[in-house]
């Protein structure tokens, strides 16, 4: 009984990586780059043997595009939002047009479809790129990628720890995956077909950033945040601790014991993440004073709403 008691109370030491997980860390560290603007570029976590098994994928991507077009033709509002999403993707430099008529490389084309989230306060429609779609050989892009180890705290621990603080502070990293570039030599594996209208010719685009829907995306994004801490953490110690311990995917769920400490923490988070090309939004807190200086558009809730709830 005594032995069981101590085994339950003992804090686990960090788990050693499996060979596959260690390979992911090795691949990341040997490919990650940082440009003069502070943004990071990473490689897809490819399995060298499996990647050779990818088959043809353009035909199925074209059929899926035609199916999506038929759906959009029945819903003018959905079509407008879908087109706006793609236009923004292109305008932000997150994808670029390519000529695939005389390719020397074997491209992998990802079908895409809309996912609508009406309760979202920002983007109600997201275009999802299907990296699990099988190619002609029965192998998908996701089948050829490593998933990577889990390197973030579990959500329950983050929430429980945050509740022990007097001042809670939460925020969201805007378009987190898309702020991380993919090496140019890997982008042929992230191709899509698109046109604004079915009367136009189909155009091929390469996705230039880490893509939501690919198996390694969560690890690559979280690992890049940790790399940012390694590069900038000494200058922003409060923010570094929050990113390592109080961040779950693109959500920062943290806090402090006083309003002054929470305000300093918020300032450090904004400045450190900006150095990596990331932007924080959807700010919320149980203390209105910590949100002073943030525009209404960057808040999760309007301050008047917080006052009505008695949270300020």
C-alpha cells in the first residue's frame, strides 16, 4: 500500500522518445530555418520509403473540385465565403500558382471542401484540405508523413493550473499553421486545384505553408513555438513559460496572481510571438484592466458584455 501511494504521488519524468518520435525531432532540427523577418520554414516530416508509394492524385482532386462546385452553386452565400477564403489564401502569400503541364516532379493534389462553424466569432467557414485522400496506389499523403511526438501539456492540466491564478488571460494565435512556411522542395506535395467559376480553366496552386489537415501539422506548429521560445525566451521569460506550459495548439490559456503581472505577461506574449510572425487575437480575461489598449476587434467578447456578466 505504501509503495502504491508513492507511485501515485510521484511526478513522472519526461518520457523518452520512441525511435519514430526521435526521427521527427531530428528531421525538424535539421530542416528548420528562420528568415530575416523572424518567420520559420520547416520541412514536411516525410517517410522516405513511403513517399515513393504515392500514386496519381490529380483526377480525384478534379472530381472532388467539381463536386464542391455543384454544392457551391446551390448556396450563393457559401460560394461567396469559399471564394473569399481562397482569395485571402492567395493574397496573403500562403499559396501560389504553378504550371503543372510539363512537370518533372510528381505532384500530390489535395482535394478540399468547406467546413462551416456558425458559432465562431471570426472565421465561420474554413476550407479543409484532405491530405488523407487516397491516391491511385491506395496511399495518401498522410500515410507518408510522420505524426511527431506530443510535446504540449494536456488540456486538463492547463485548465486546472490556470484556475489557480487570480487573473486569467486567454488568447488565440491567428492562423497559426499558416504563419509557418514549408520548404519549397516539399511544396509539390501540397498542391490543390481551384477556379472561381466552373466556366474557367482549372488552375494548380502549391500551398506554401503548414497545412491544416496534414498529419504532421500539429507537431510542426507546436515545435516551432518551442523553437521560438528557445530563440527568444531569455528576453521574454514570462511569455516563454506560458508558451511551454499554458498553450494548447493555438490557444494560450494562462494567467497571473495580480493585474500588473498579467498585463506584463500579455505584453511579453505579444512581443515575443510577433518576432516569430505570429499574431494574438480573441483576448479575454476576468479582469478588464488587463485588456486595456486592445482594440475591440481583437477581443473575444466586447467589454460591455463582460460588464453585464460581472466579470470585470
